[in-house]
């Protein structure tokens, strides 16, 4: 997202701009997923309106892998230039903990549960199980721990084909272990290794900083093809699953990984190409406030859910527009107040 999720990059030409543009698009996708989930649910399954809402929500699910790819890219790039372990722990891990705990405790108190015994509540807070929409912070803490362990691999700057073979092999091993050894880890999406393709690609791109523009320009045609193929497979199987029809889980997950990783690559390529365009100032601004929007928009949508009950096209459009605007503008307003009170580092991480 923003301060907590990615390191600050010095203002050099368009570099910070393309990172913020990337974040701006990705945070809109995050909000879009949750707004789709908050829309009136009394739609006929399989109807055109249901398919549009469900399909849009499915295709926006590249958002979290995209943020993880960006974070892995920036941390690897920074770590390969110079890496001070003590400073890294202090500025990354330690400064992430206050907002991590504060927002987990807040949503734990806000979202009711059937169990309220002490150790269950502690587990919810520490393991980010209080509210699934906040799982990104839990993933980021895991990623901060993982990155230093992987830096020796990327210092060798392996060619893409080696990185791709290693990534596919590791991803397949993780999938098979989860399915046949652990028989399906609950909430596997909150385990960092489940995002191996996006994270590995992000780290590889970070190791190629000297020729990053060349890599992005060479790779985007293949990424478009993979995004279309993976997205078609992922969308088709996801809609079948939502209709409670049988789905091959391996094909489903392959489609999800290929689609999300390709979209994250394309987002990085597009952001780098378009960052100097003055028409994208709004997205740049959203990018600088992406962590604030991420942390607060679930609260806004909880309050708004159920405000619209009709299922006409007009009602759905009005609900989508009003939910989206509130989920974006209210967190930005709150962040403005918090910044004036000098509480932003405590609540949102790195300032």
C-alpha cells in the first residue's frame, strides 16, 4: 500500500511517481473488490447483473498480489544496493508493528465473534484473523522477514529462465504440500508462500534494476497473453464455484496465479510508461494515501452495507458509486486530520 508496505524511494524524475501511480490503481482494485461484496446480494445467481458484479470482483483480485510484487521489488532493489540488518529491522519490522496491532485490536473489538476467551482473542490479534480484509498487513510482516533470507539468491542476478523454473517448481511444491500433506490449510491466502509467483517475480525484477525498463518493455506482450489466458481460466472456474458447481482446484489456482502475476507485471509496466502524464494526478494522490484507504475502507463499508436494498440497475449503480466514493474520500479525510495531529506514523506506519 503506502508507508508500511513499501520503502520510500527518493524523488528522482518519475520513479516515485510510477510507484505511486501503481499503488493508486491497485488500491482502487482493493476497494472495488470489497464494494462489490457490499452491494445488494438478492440477485438471481446466473443473471446478467450477478455475472457482471461477480465477474468484476473476481478480475480485481490481482490487487493483493500486485502490492506484494511491488513491495518485493522495492525491498530487493534497496537490499541489493546496501543492506544494514539492524536498520532494516528497525525501519521495516519494528515500525510496522504499532499499526499492525492497533488496527487488529480495533477490528477485533468491532467485528463480533462467538468466542471471546482471552487466548482466542490474542490469536486473532496477532495472526490477523480479526478481519480478513486486513490480511495484507499480516502478509507484509511475513514478507519483511522473508526478503533478507532471499537476498543472497538475487545478488547473483539469475536470468529469467532460471528464476522462472525455480518459481514454478517451488509453487508446485507448495500447492501439493498444502493439498496432500496439510489437506488444505485454513485461510491459506494469509500465508506468504501462497503468493510465491508474484513475490518471486517482484524480487527478480528488483535484481534487474539496471535494465528494468528494458525488461518491462520486452516482457509486456507475453504478460498480456498470459493475463488473458489465466484470467479466462480463473474467471470461468470462479463463476462455476460461485454457482456451487464442481471445479478442478489445481486449474483454478493455476489460473489465479498466472492472471494475478501477469496483471501485476503489466501494472508495473504501465505505471512506468505513464507516470509523467499529467492526466493521472488523482491516481498519484490515491497512491500516496493507499495505506490509509486500505486500513479504513472496510470500516466505512461495514457501516454502509445494507443501505441499498433494491436490485434494479439504477440502485446498483448508485450503490456502487456512493460506496466507492465514501470508501475512498472518508479515509483520506481522516488521514488528513491524523497527519495534522502527528499521529500518522503510529497509525499508518512509515511517514
